[in-house]
């Protein structure tokens, strides 16, 4: 199996987001049920970019 780069992983997630299977808005947040964190499409406030959603939490780690 070939090595996959982090860029390729993020690009893949962005391609899924761009398809707008649900809303096309992405959020990285703590699970409401206390089972870790979630990166997912959301109907609430979110970002158009997977990278922006991740960067938002990197810059505001208290959100996790």
C-alpha cells in the first residue's frame, strides 16, 4: 500500500465536504455524549473548509 500524505488525507475529506451530502459545513468539536471528538458535517455553525475547522480548534484548544 502506498504511503498517503496528510495533505492527501485532508484533500480527500475536503472533496467529501464539497459534495455537500448533508450541508457542506464542517465542525471539529467535543462529542456531546463524552466519547471523544468529532470532525463532521453539521447543520449548525461550521466551516466550508476541513482545514479551517481543524485550525479553529488548534487556535482555540479550550473548545475540546
